[in-house]
């Protein structure tokens, strides 16, 4: 059911010159939710230990969990529920339009398409096809976005080739850091991509993670953490090159790259500029990051202890995946946080934060009960969320845990 990464060799270059620098403990799977008001079941936990490859520079988890365990049919995440992601995918479609013109017979395939959010911006221009293992594929089909409910395996690739032919565009947003065998996925993408096709990839930026102390984005769905440099090395192994790259805001700081077969598109200057601007990520950089993570834990515990000692109530905002890492690593529970609220309609409502008994409830209780403090677990959206929550009537104070704990 679960596998280690080749006895802790690098997931990309296979080197055994990898070294641990941060251990966040034995963490539960962030989207393995137990229902409220039912007897607790045994909950699997897996080591969350981070390693650095001295050969290629990849930052990665030493222990990986099979993707069929991570991304089951009832996986509760949906991308349409996040305004920033909707705006991001619209922006992606606009940017692609600056490079090529799509025709009605062209095919766009989205690997890991979830609810079809990204493909909705292409379906009126050309043929589209999503591939995703979750039941949410049915929702995409209801929105007239053809979707294969399956993992992106060899059988699915052959089905696509037989029924649809090769793709002009293949997209994979936040997929390469997630899958168990990234080289296999890239071989399959190469198989369905036309010779003049473009592969578009988005992934969490390692540089952004380190700069903003985003340890909460470390969980088992994210097996590896790419810099632009390590991503370029990885794609070179598949005879592909990055010809366009840019920073985007999604998921607290990411990179969007456009990729083609070598020499097909001129490589834009911004690729080398971004690569040059990446901080000098080495083992000492990562040890410094560890010190900051530990200090954040101590500071946040101290603030929460002070708040609770005065009898104040705390409700968390957003049961995003990152919330599970933060809550479990820091050691928060239902004696500290009364509940975590989600928007109406979220598939996570009526469940508990993994590893705890903290209930996930409708956001209306935040305004009805008016707790003294709201812990903003989607802190990377603070500038957008805080004004909205204030406008809806919340009168208490906000605890923003990262990049450094503060009370607003």
C-alpha cells in the first residue's frame, strides 16, 4: 500500500546523496477525513521527513504514499471553490492565447483535471478532455467537459490516442509534485503530445516556500518541491525544454512553465532571469529554514497559550490541506480550537480535521457565535479573506500563523 522512495534515493536523479534536514512528525493524510458523530477509526500516519539531494538539488519527502491511497474516488478537494484558482486558470488560457491560436479540431488534455475548472476556459475554442480519478469527474461531465475517471496510466493513454488522437496542449497543474512516479507520467505526456505541442505545468515554488516559511504545504500529497532549476533538469531528461516561465500567486506562490520539444520554440529571456534570481538553495539554506519552522511553532504555541489562559475562544478558518499539517505539527486540538469553518457546500463539512477531533462546520457559526479569535489557516489569502470576513460581520481578532505568527 505504501512505498519508500527507493530506500531514500533521489526521486528524480536516483542519487543516494540525499540528506535529511526537517522532520514534521508522523502526519495523517490531509484529505483522509473522518465523519463527525461516529466512532473514531484507526488513522494511518506516515513520516514527514524532508531531504535534500546534493546531486540535483531536489527537495523531497523521504517517504512516499501510493497515489491511489492519496487520491481516492471520494477525494474532497474541488478547484472551483477557490476564486484565486479560477482567476489563475483564466489567466493561463489568456497567456496561452498569446503564443498560439487553437482551432476547433485541436485537443487540450488536462491531467489531474478534478472538476474541469481549467478546461472550462478552453471548451468553446477546441476539443477538451480531462483525466482524473475522483468522483468529481461526474460534475465535470455535467458541465459538458468530457472527462475520463481514471489515473493517468498506460491504458488511459492508449484510450486517448485511439479515440481522440494526440493533443496540441497538455496541462498538468500541481500534478508532477504529487504523483508517485513522475518519470512515468512525463513519458505518458510525451506520448500523447503532438510534435509541435505545448506542455503547461504549474507547481509550488520551492523559493516561495522558503521565503514565506510555508512548512504547512509539506504533506504527503506533495512528494517533491521543485525549484525552476530542478524542474528544468527533470524535463531535460525527457528531451523537453522550458521556453517560458513566470511566477504566479496560486497556492501561496507557484511557477507556471510552458514546455516544448527542444528547439521548437525560442527560449524567452525570463527563463534564465528567474533561474538566476532563485535564492542559492543549498543544505545550509534548508537548515536555516528548519530553525525558522521550529521558532514559528514555539511562537504560535505561546500566543495560543496566552489567549486560552484568558478564557478566549478560537475558531479556525478554512480546512485547506495545509491546515492539517499546521495543526498536527504545532500540536493543536479541540481543546484549543473549537472548530474550523468552511464555506457552505464544501465536501469537508461534517467531518474532522485529520489527526484531531476538531469539527469542520459551516462558516455561518463564525458570525453567529462571534469567537474572540479566528485562526486564519489559509493565511496566504489573508489580504483577500480578512476584508471579506469583516464585511460579513466578524468582530473578533485574527491570528495569522505564517510567515510569522501575529494577531491582527
